[in-house]
C-alpha cells in the first residue's frame, strides 16, 4: 500500500530571500520607531532647573544623584518598553523567518535606540547650548533633562549602555512569545 504524497516544506535555499526581506522590514520598522520613541522620552524624562551665569550652569535647588540618573533611567524604561512591543509584533508578523528575525531584532533594536537617543536630545538643545556660549547677553533659567555635554557642543546620553535595552526588550518578548506558543514552526 502506497502512502499519499505530501508536500514538503520549502527548503532553506528557496526560503532565505523572503526571510531576509522580513528581517529587513523588521529593522526598518524599528529604526522608524526610534524618532517617536525619542520624543516620548523627552516628554516623560524628569527635569532639573538650571540657571546660566558667567561661571556656567548652576543647579537651582539641591542636585541629587537620583535627578541626574532620571534622564537615563527614563530612557532605559521607554526604550525597553518599545523593545517589548517590537518583539511581540515581530513574533506576530515574522516569526516564521526564524533566526533572521532574531538577528533583525538585535540589529534594529540597537539602531532604533541610537536614533531615539539622538532625537530625544533635540528639544531644547539649541536654547541651552546658545545660553552656555561665553559672551551671550541673554541668559536665563532652563529646565534640563539632557545628558552630558560632549565635544563640539554635542549632548549625549550619560549612560550609552542603556541603548541595549531596546534589543534586549525585543528579544525577551520574542522569546517569551515563542515559549508561550504551542505551535510547531516546522
């Protein structure tokens, strides 16, 4: 008695272009989300009030380590939450792309976190940097959540390692969805 023929799953050689396209879509989608997430971070980040004098920036009130870590901590939480959402969406939309999706979540997460850090530092940057220049006649009080001042009037995140929160969140969500799913992915 002959067994009926069944269709075999596509081989890896025929499937990799579609998987790579899905992975590229994941990376591009995550990078495009970086800007809105950065703006969200700039909104939710705690503020400290500074006044600018001839000596430079002076904190109004007591400066505590909690205040200084607040900007980086809020960045960490916002990008981790974005990573969780991206990991869940990647599982839902591109889980059959296997290792390509995992690689895309890692690469896209790092790139998106860097975009979020750059965009999140833009609101208010020009006013603060202009007030810090020597000889500026108009100086005032500013709410500042920004990170450390680098070379060339760059404002940077104080804890650049926090950028790994996005890919970690994405991979945790992707793995969690995979472990919770009973479906066989052959």
